[in-house]
C-alpha cells in the first residue's frame, strides 16, 4: 500500500490501433474532403440542383413619376323625355299619319281612333240638349204670357179703381149737399173697396208668378247646362281619340295593332312612343368609392359604339346598390354629352373617369406577372439570379401598376408570367444563347 496507485477512468480508455488502421482512416477523410470540394465547385458552376433555370423572360425597371389615376364605368344611353302615348278610351284603329323615325312637333296629329260609343253618346246628348233648349223657350213663353195677362188685369183694375174713386167722390159731394141718398155713397164706396182688394190679390199673384217663373227657368237652365257639360266631355273624349304628340321629338315606335284598321284598341294601351333626342343622357354605374371623388359639372370621356365624345356630369345618385357581380356597390351617375349628338336609346356606353394624379409614385408596366404572382410577389433580378420578393400593389391602371411597398426605384423585375417557377424562392437566369443574364 506504500506504492502510489493510478486510477484509470474507463471512458478515457481507447483500444490500441495499428499504424495500418490509422493510415486507412486518414485516407477516407481526405477522400470525403475531395468529394465535398468537387460538389461545391459543381454547385457554383451549375447552380443549386433544385434551382429552376429560366430564359425568354421580360424585364422592366421600377420607375418613379406622376401616376394619373382613372377608373372605368359602363352604362346605357337613356332618353328621359320619352313619352308613351296611350289610348284614352277603348275604340278601333282608324288612321295613322306618321311612321317610325318621323320628326314631329308638339300637337302634331299622329293617329285617329274610332269610338262608336262616344259618337252615339254625342248624338243622344245633342238631341236632349235641343229638346231641353226648346222646353226652356216654351216655358219662358208660357210664363211671359201669364205675366203679361196678370199685368193687363192690374192695368184694368187700376182703371176701374180710378173710375170707382171718382164715383165715390161724386156721391160723397152730393150726399153732403143732400142731393143724393147716403146709400148711393155707401154702394159706390163698397164698389171701390172691392176693386182695390182685387188689385191687391192680382198684384200678389203677379209677384208669385214672377218668382215661379224665375225658379222654373233656372231649373230648366240647369238641365241645359248639365247636358252641355256632358256634351263637352264627350266632345273632349272624341278629340282625345285624335292622338296628338305631347312634345316635339322623334317617333320611336308605333304599336302594330294601330296600323291595322278596325283593330280593337283597349284603353291605356301604349300606341306610340315619342322621344326628345335633344335630351339624350347616359346613366353610368360608378363604383361607390370612386363616386365620392366626382362633382357636378366634371367632364369625362365616353365611348358609345364607335363614337368617342365628352360628357358632363349632371346628377350623382345618393343611394348605392350592389352591382351585377354582387361584390361591389355602385352609384348611378348621369352624364349629358357636351355637344348635341343623336344616340340610340339602350346603346351601351363605356366611360373613363379621371380621379386625380399621384405624385412620385413607384410604377411597373402591367404584365402577366400580376396574374401568376397572385398580385403578392415579384422576382427581382440580382446578377444572374432573380429572387422572389413580397410586394404590395396599389392602383391598377390600363398599362401601369402602382407599387406601394417591397421595391425601390431602378429595381429590375421580371414582368412575364411566373407559372413555371412561382414555387421557387430563387431562379437562375439565362439568355436565349444560354449565357448568364
């Protein structure tokens, strides 16, 4: 126990190896390093074995400049002052005096209807009015005769009263002189009083007859007036059967039934449509977000069929509605051509609306990359490779797209389609000759 003892840790003990074994291990390590070096050289010479090589691509440079923002809208040509002339009553087609496309003035006779009931009613009313008028004249004549007779009786009674008064005065004087009997005076006085009473009765009867004449003639006159009113209405309805244009304009359409004589026409049937071409408007459906930037009087460019024209905004709707796709809200904006033009009602129209200018905006030309990139990614060129870069796009115009973030001015971007390599973070670029781009 005096001698020192060495404690050996088992995990530090390694088996003894021969020189030959150690030489084999060294050779293997050198071989592995050589293979790695060869693989690295191939990587730098040929690129990553998982990297897609692309050629035949389009490149564009990110630029800075003013971006004019526009929006598009579609619409329809309308004629607000289009009037549908309807049948005022049921009748039969008689004559048509115009044809489609004719220019007419207000009040121009367009067509004629025959309404037998109205004609019959007119004849009946005319006959009744004639009888009523004759009756009025006959009644007035009878009353005039009665009144004249009463007035004659009064005149005669006045004369009798005057004679009786003279007789009374004479008898009274004689009685005073005792030249006649008192009874003769009394008899003369009774006679005078009798005439006076008769006159009072006759005068009262005359006054009564005058009142009755007035009432009888007024009643008969009311009957005549009522018949005249009915006749006037019938004549007005007959005049309405003479279909006239309510405004100056163009005849747009004529009901087919109206062109066939004796065809039955029902009341309120639409017979003719007349439009004022000078009042042509276009109603556009504008995105609600864009409509807020518009104001009355603003000018915009329209294309109707093959014609391009300038129009002015005359009305902006206050209520938005869902568009036909059910995804966006639109507002109806009415515009009127600045110059007088003839447009076909119902024709489709397309408008370009200016929404202002963005200063110092980053932009790229629009291309297939927007679709295949899902409008989220672009490939930015860096030497002979292009790297997938996240971006945020802004306004999309006809030929330009605004870059909100992810790129800077003078960056070079692939603007052709990404469908062959959108899953790659980095791609290798080659020219058509196979040289590095």
